[in-house]
C-alpha cells in the first residue's frame, strides 16, 4: 500500500503522456512534429526551465475540446490514485489555451467534468488552482482573472508559473490583491530558478500561503529561519529539479537538510509526464537516493495534508 498523500504541485498540462498526446492529435486532426511516441520521448532532454516550457506549450496544441481536458484529467487522477494520492490541488494554465483560441469555459468545464466525479471514481478529492503565466503581462493576468469570475465556484486559488527569472512577483501585485478580494487562496512559484528574494517578495507582496518550489531559499539562512518560524509550506518537486537542472543530481538535493532545518516541505511531481514520475515515484526516488527514513517519509505525507487547502474535517478523512 503506498503512503496516503496529497499532491500540491501538479500542472495538469504536465500530465500529458506521449500516448495520449498522439491519441488527441489524431482525434483533433493536429499534426505533431514527431513521428511517434518514441521520437517524442527523445525530445525530453531539458537544459533548463525554458527548454522544457517550449515543449510543454507546443504539445498543448492537441488539447482542443472539453472532452480532451476531461480525458487528460481523468487519466492523471487514475495514475495518482494508484500511487496513494488521496487529494490533489491541480494547477492549470488558462492563458496557454486562450491564446490558442480556446474559450476559458472549454478548459474549466472540461477539467470539471473529471474533477466532479473524482472522489467517486478514484477516491481522490481535488481543488483547482488557476495559474497566471508570469512571462505574459499583468494586464493579461488581470483579464484572465476577470474572465474566470463566472467559474469561481470551481476555482479555489491562483498561482504564478512559467519562466521565472526576470518576472518577479511584484509584477502581479494588483492581480493578487484582486484575487484576495474575491476570496481566492494564493500560491506562487518562487525560488525555482529565480533568486531567494523572489520568495520573500511572493510572501510580502503577493501574500502567498504556500511557495511552489522555494528551493533556492537554502541560499539565504535568514529566509530559511523566517520560513520555519512562519510555517510556510514549500511544494518541492525533486525529479523536476533534476530534469530541469536546478540540482546536479538527485543525491545533491537539499531536501534532507531542509527537513533537518525544520522547513515544512512537501514532495510533489510538477509535470510528471515530462520529468519521469508521479507523486509516489518522487517519494520512492527520495527514499532510495536520499535515504530518508520511514519517519521522514511519514512527515512528508503528513505535511502534504497540513499544507493543503482542505478543511480540517476533510483533511482527517483524506489521510
Ligand atoms: N509550468 C509547468 N511547470 C512549471 C515549472 N516547473 N515551473 C514554472 N512553470 C511551470
Ligand atoms: Zn510547477
């Protein structure tokens, strides 16, 4: 039995496996510039975040209809459930789809079709987090927030993702203020490739409750101390860090030192179709390579529920 856990850092578009990409391409008459799944998999060699993002956005072309988003999400939930995920807080990138001509409603309704039956079908409770692309303008993010207002009963929170360096959190101050006024929860990617100062800014300017990645906090002892004191959860993604070369090898990952320092770390999969594994695979990898004990793994699982947006009663049931 895999350890029951919550997945808090998962981009639904990053769960698009090559087989489903080709199936959807055929269904929608979209030509992919790869002969087959094997050739596509060979493209999964990344130098950094941007080289991954280029492929991630390119492959999204196969997602066209509500049913495509529902099929993608249902396939993810089945995989996650098999690896012990009981609760998933799922990111999506609306602008990556609306800029291709899709309606926001197609995306949200499609995701919802799978999410609304997830507990019954997979035993996985869910939340939806709408991310803004930080390499697009703040005006585009604000327009996206306004366009999402009819769907806010389905959206728990907002996040910030895509190319980090050069796009500091402060760029999105007004958008986060507007989201807070709408009662939305707030998270943001910070300190993945960007400097520790972006983590501080995400906390102080955007008011985030969790930091996605936050890995580079280890470069700033005063920041680590603050994150420990304020019990700020970090959603780490070890296999992602290796594939995007933010750490040299998994054996060099600072997760054990971060836990020793008292940080509220969680282990997540980010874009599992691209980075070699889902939540359970990430747990297995850190157990095998970083030698984490059973107690440490249980702490990580416990942290995942603590850091989730579940209410206390739901949290107890999910564990
Ligand atoms: N979008 C999808 N995966 C991402 C990541 N790891 N960092 C930033 N943006 C992303
Ligand atoms: Zn991410």
